C-alpha cells in the first residue's frame, strides 16, 4: 500500500427529478480467495424514484457493505452532478440551477465503520422546496472510504 491518503469513491448515485439510479463503480465479481483488503459495495445498484413534486419529501435507503478483508471507515454525502462533452464525462463540482437537489438530500448516517462482511443501512431524505422551477435537477450521492 502506498503512503499518503488514498481516496476511493466506490459508489455514486445519480439523482434527478424523475429518477434515482445507482451505479456501482467497481462491479467486477470477486472470489472469496481474491478479495482485496478494502472493498466497499453499495446495494441496491438501481432505484427508481418516480416524479418528485415541489413541496414533497421522498425517503429511501441503501446498504453500505464491506466485502473486503479489513475494516474501514466511510463517509456518505451528496454533490452536484453534470456531464460534459460528447463523451458525457461526469463533473461533480458545478453548482448551478440544475444541481440544487444536492442541497436537498440529507442522510441519517454520514459516517460509519464496517468490519469485514458487515453492512449498514443508510436512509436518505430528499426535501423538495415548494418554490423550485420545473426541470431536471442532478446530484450524486457518494460513499467514500479513505485509508492509509
């Protein structure tokens, strides 16, 4: 393992006014003999929210799972999401009228610790303001672990 801080963003959720999708970034199956030390998984990989209307609240949950061989700490947070260019490269830092939903998402757990084979349910709440304009809103929910 290299010195310094290594960040692994292991799961990203795409949130919009019409749907909520999840993509597990590291989705290759791992045999029990080849499990890496740090291996975080999020389940389920996809959730459909349906339409979110102004002034409503939507809740849901997902599991953060440790399928690696060592324990780790993790963080959960929401960030703005957009794509750029013809290749639809993801951008997680642009704060504009289409990414305000990242500020409407809260979590019952924002930090946690998992032992190998452990899991933790995280509940999210999306509080849609009453005065939002029509149109799409985009954000990603990130689950991240840092280790030395």
